């Protein structure tokens, strides 16, 4: 039986592969733009990528991706629970 941590990692790995269209092991702005098809502005993509890119090499590796996704999920949980009092 897979632990919840294992399920979470599997989820992030699956998501990462969807963004990493060329299979390079990295996600760059072009990969994100291809996946979101204009749903997010180029400016916002660059800001998110700049924030998440801790190594400042212009691309996200799996660990950088996982870190930003965890932060996004925490924010969504926090904001979603604020109105439920």
C-alpha cells in the first residue's frame, strides 16, 4: 500500500511530466506556455517561474516544481478555509 507521501510524490511526478513536454527533466517558460494555452499571461508565467526557480538557471527541476506546487496547494487550502466559519 502506498503512503500518502508516496501518493503525493506520484501526483507531482505526473504533473511534472505533463509540463516537461520534451522530456528534458526541466520545465521552462515555453513548456508552461504550451500547456496553459494563453490561460495565464506571459508576464504571470515569468513571475511564477522566477519565484520558483531557486537555482536561477531559467528552468525548474523536479524539486523546484514540487516546492512551488506544495506552496500553491497550501495557499489554496488556507484561502479556501477562510470563508467556511
